[in-house]
């Protein structure tokens, strides 16, 4: 029962085909495309895939982008496209957002994937779940799976573009992260990196104080590997966190 999982971000579409819709399933194929190349999926990387029997997607992009994905599926297969929308509770996570359905699907799915990963490794603990992409999100989840709340802040690229557009003379190449930058390129890169790190570490402090114990810490997203070395506290880098969450949701929904 091949299962297609799709993650549509602000910049790229990532996909994985699994042998079945359950946590821990085997990856049969995977890939990524920039959003402008979505219309080439059916004649390109999806053309030779075994036909999936189910599809579940997570998208932060506009409905028009999701429709383009669905059109590519329709060229090849007869399965319906299903997209995750955050709800009051699912797969062990209770949604503490003021308006639960307004929580970004990627944030919701990542928390579900993170909790399943944590419980598979040991006893329940609070969590801080971070996604580093075009935007950065930092989520707090308590020991019982209640989503307490989270931060949203600009990713590093947005920060740099904002500085370049609002400040004269800062059109410089990306530099390196330094403790004491001595040129403008390094100063910009280091400033953005440590600004993000500071927000993440503040959330860890909030969770630690609120829950009375040290949280498990996960980091994912396309730029996570760049951010992790700059943290003063360790995070487990999990590239597949959203796909893990999609598999858990698919398995739980099949039982319902």
C-alpha cells in the first residue's frame, strides 16, 4: 500500500513515497522541487513511481499551490489528495491555540512527529520543537502533549533582506558566524543567527520553568543544519520531522 507524503513549504515542495502509511515505514523514493517546478512532477520524478493508494499533505502555501500539486496527481493516479488542517486534538497533541484551525499545518504536524519520536525513545517529557526555514517557528509542548504556544520570527534570509532594504550600504555577501565579528558580512550573519538562537533559548527557559523539568529539544527545516551549531544548548536535528508526523497522522486516521 504505497503512501505519498507531501510537504509544501514557502520555497520548496518535498515528497516521500513510503511502502505503507504507518510510523516507521520504509522510504521507497523521495525528492524536492522548488515551487516554480511543481508542474513538472507528473512528467518527471513522479512518472515512474508505483501508484500510491493514499496521499496526505502538509502545506503552508496558498490554495493555488495545493491545486497545482493535485493536478499533477490527477495526471497519474486516481487517489484523492488530503491536506492536514490543525484541529483541537490529534495523535497525542492537544491544540492550545486560541483558534485551533488557524495554527499552521506544518507546526501541527511537526509537533505530532516530535511527540511520537520522543515516546518511542523513552518516557514523556516536555518538548521544544523548532523549524528553521523561510520563517522560524518555536513550539512549546508539555509532558502530557498539550501545545502551550509558540513563537514565529523571520528566518535569516528575511532578516538580511530587511536590513538591506532599510539600511544604506549593507548590500554585502553572506558572511560567517563569529563570536566577535570584525567585518560587515560576518556582523550581519552573526547578528541574525544569534537573534534566532536567543529566541529559541528563551523558549527553552520558559518551558523549563513552566513544566519544572528539562524539555526534549528537536530542530528541523531546510536551514536547521546551519542553525544547530550556533546553539548554546544541544538540539537533536531531525530532517524528517514533518514526514514522521504525516505518517503518524495517516496511521491514526486509518484506525478511526
